[in-house]
């Protein structure tokens, strides 16, 4: 009989929180460079190309990290991969703080990107596979909450250390959450679904009974009924229904989450606020911290509502709010900026994103794929998301110069509307469902026939 770590529902909650620290590192290491760059740029005489290269090393590394993870994710316990991500976060943070020059900084940022790509793919999968169905929305979305907390923390650290010019400390402080993640994963339980897919049914049963006993037997029965050939099926399974439908939903949501312009605003918020006519640099920086606060608060609201209202109502309502806010920004920027009212519209847009597609993309992607190809599908979705992140971030300054604020935000509003239409037609409600049953709901929505919950079509 398998030896399974002694865990309880309480300790599983702690494990979920610790695994979500990967999200905090994701947010911190992507956000902290904005303040550090104020000091790195003159120190190393970086031109515009080098500045862009330093910033873009993280999304490039993240795409590579997620792609590489796809080759090992089905053969290695998710917990061990998160340990590897924590080690890479530590190496990247130390190397960033100790770098002797810009080339070393590029390498360190690439290592951080590898860690982020691995963590952003594996953490949602691990959380979805170790949480009870009725609490999965809350547990998986803890990762996204930690991303927003990491971004806000980065903004606050930059603000606090800027007077001393302590850019090395800004970058090096990422070592603290990395150490917490590593220590947490040393004592965390393995994924019961990973154990089952490896043929250890007794180990999976024992772990499920300790993690969430009320639903353990139902989950185990669903796993038996949907047993796959595992990683060996790989690409063949992903390209056939229902995995193909899951792949379509995950990839489209991965792109939509970025092309609505969220990281253009996160990375370039001070520039946008100045263009909106909001005082000087100090006022713009304060408003940027406000973006981080709104992002965190409404992600918390999403955690409260996801397992109560469901995924679809929040996704559709939030997308509608984002489209309206972006449309208003397009109108006001087209007329030269609207000052405080435009700032309010940006905050409303951030709130709509944080309560909808921000966490829901990661949640749906972690839920949708069948066992055996879950991590492979999640890897493709994560790579797609990071490539879209890179392209949107890279193109924003050019779009702002060529189309102006009105045209740029108008383009993002159009993408938001298209995402809303896609979500209304093809994204199913998965609240409270056992993971293995989500494929039935996807099949019903894509084929237009009656769903297992008695719904037909949209």
C-alpha cells in the first residue's frame, strides 16, 4: 500500500496557500522591474532597445519555461516541479541583485522567466487537483490573487526604496517568497490525480479521504470512469474531442486575457496617467499604486463569488464592464484625455478584469482538460498567454504613438467585445463539478445539444 503524507483538510488549505506563493512571485518579479529600471537605465547607459530587452526577458523566459514543463509535467509530481520553480526563483533573484552588468541582468531575468512559466502552469493544475469540487474556484483563484498581491507589493517596494536608489534590494527581495514556496512544497501533499494516473489508486484514495473526505469516493469514481492512457497519448488526445474543445477554449481565453490590454496598463500605467492629464510624475505613481490596490480588492471579490455565482456570470459581466470602460477611454483619449474621469475609467476597467477573465482564464484552463493531458494542455495555454503578453507589451508604445490613446483603447475594446461573444457561446459553467465531468459540459456547449445540467446552447 502506498505511503501518503499525513494531511488533513486544514493542512491542505495551508498547502494551497503555500502553492499560491508561486503567483506572488509571478506578480512581484514582473512588477518590480518598473521601479528598478529608473536606476538601472542611467547606471548602465541603457538605450530604449536594451530597456525593452531587460523587461521582455521575463515573458520570453516564461514562454520557454512553460513549454519545457510540458515535457516533464506528466512524469513528475506537480509538487516537485513547484520545488524546482522555487529554486529557479531564488537563483534568479540573487543573480539579479548581484549582477555586474546588463548582460548578467538579462540572464537573471530569463531564469526568473523560466521559474514564472513553470509556476504559472503547474500551480493552477496542482491547486485544481488537490481541492474539493465545491471549493475549487476559491482555491485555484488564490494563485491569481497572489499575482495581484505580488504586483502591488512590487509597486510599494519600489516606492519605499526609490529614495535610496536601492534597486539591487528591490530585485533581491524576491528571495523571501521563493524560500517560503520551497519550504512549503517540501511538506505539501502530492496530487491525488497524479498518483491515480501513475497507477497508485490506493494512494489516491487515501489522500483524497484526508484532503476532502466528503467528495473523495465520488471523485475517485469519476477518475475510474475516465481513465486515460496518460502522457503516452499526449498530442493525439489533445487533438480529439473533448480535449480539443478544452484546448480551443483555453487558447482563446489565453489570448483574450492579454489582448484586452491588461499588461499594457500594468506595465505602462504612469505613462497612461500622464497622458490622461493627471498632474506630474508623483501623481501618476500614486495612481499606479491605486491600480494595484483595485486589482487586489476585486480579485478578493472574485474569490468570494466564483463558487457562489459561478464562472460564467462573472466572466460575462466583467467583460461587459471592461468593454464599456475601454470604449469610454477611447472616446476621452481621442479628445485629448479626461483627467480624473479617465483615471476612474481605468480603475473600473481593472476591477472588471480582476473579477472576471483575470482569475477565470487560469481557473477554466486548469479545469477543462481531461486527465492524462491536463498539464500538456495547460502548458500550451500558458505558453500562448505569455507570448500574447509579450506581443501586447512590446506593441503598446508603438500603438500609442501611431494610433494615439483613442485608437489604442478602441482596439482593446473591440478585442474585449469579441472575447465576450466567444465566452457567451463556448465557455461552460463548471462551478461545483468534479474535474472529470467538465468535458461533458464542454461537449454540450460546442455541439449545441443539451448539457448534463439541462441547458441547451448559450
